[in-house]
């Protein structure tokens, strides 16, 4: 499978600014493709079938419509298969009959070696997403991994909602496992003390919380910055963070939970459910 195809996997609409190199590398037709198209179709149907074929190979999905595609792509395919200018103009009405669209898509699947998604494949996808969720940083990230999983097996990608629902379920299962790991790895007494200290006000004119102080990024290299970092490490040692055990949570997930705390106002984090707040706070302190 050409690696450049991965750029477009899962997309239902291509960027309008496709370059000539994009078209040549990601949407090319071989001599065998051209012969097959000319053998099976006539007139405007040849261009429609060509578009279905290159879009399936590049994105894993059939295009929603033949209009609105990048002009350079349509012109390039038209030139390769020898279509006329009138064929391009007629694309808008080519799929007025649903049967024509179905015939083109079926031919493209068979010619490209793709298979339609079925319940057995969706079951395998769900199982794989549970494993992939261990390193995914978000549901969106997991959806992309699910699309690549199907694409790698030459399965036509279903609608976004089908993959997203499976991704949400897998991601939720991993979060439940991470929450259990925090409860087992961070004793209640240490967590209670940590929470109390994180949202306490610091002394001084700013009135900021300890959490805001901890999440402030380091400044330029120098003695002042080194002293500030040392103070933060010393504070975390007081919380006995070094005694916590979060080994059951993949590092990528710990980092993702920590980033959420960094980018969210402390007041918003404090209002989260206890489990969610516990998970984020523990990851941030690690």
C-alpha cells in the first residue's frame, strides 16, 4: 500500500488545493486501470468510474458526489482516460439514477480489491480499538486509527458515526481502567492531601492557586528558572508523588490527561466529577 495514500484516508471531501504531485502520486491510474475502465464503461461513465476508483484507493470511501471535486483531479483523470470536455460538464447529472452510482462503486470495489464492511469486521474493529485505545490520546485520534485499521485490510470505510461510536466505547473502557489504576496506585489519604494542596491559594499578591503555579512553563535557562523547577520538584516530593504507582496507564494517556489539566482553567478542573478530577490531577502531578 503506498504510504502517501494515508494522507487522505477517511476524508469525504478533498482539499481544493490539491497539487499536481498530489494527483499524480495519490490518485494515479495504471494502464491496467485505464484498459478496464474503457472496457466496462462508455462516455461519461468512464470518468465517473475513474473517480470512484481513485477516491476509494486514496480515502477508503466512495465520494458523496462527483461535483465539487478538485478541478485538477477531474482534469487529470479526464486526460488519462481520454474523456471529452462534454463528459466533465455532464458529471453533475451522471448519478441521477441510483443504479448507476451503485454499479460504479461495486466495480471500483472489485477492481481495487476492497470488500464491503460487515458485522464480523465491525466486531474485529471493536476489539482492535480497545487495544489501540491504550495509546490513543482522544476519541478523534482513535477514530483515525480505526479508519487506518480498516483501510489496511482493504475494507470500505463505513460512515463516521459507525467508527466513532465504536471508538467512544473503546475509549470509555480504557478510561475506566485508568480510573481504577489511579484509585489503586494513589492511596486515598495521599490523594485527599494532594487535592487540598493543589487548589489552595499561594501566598503573595497574585492569589493564584498552587495548581496554576505548577503548570506555569519554565522560563529561559538560568539560575532563577532552575530554582523555580527545584521548588516545584520539592513540592511534589512533599505530596509523595514518587510513591504513586500509575504503571498500568500507558504513558501517552498520562500525558494526554495532564495536558487537559494544563489547558483547562483550574476552576473547571475542580468542578469535574471526582473520578475525572482524580485521574487528571494524578496524571498532572506525575
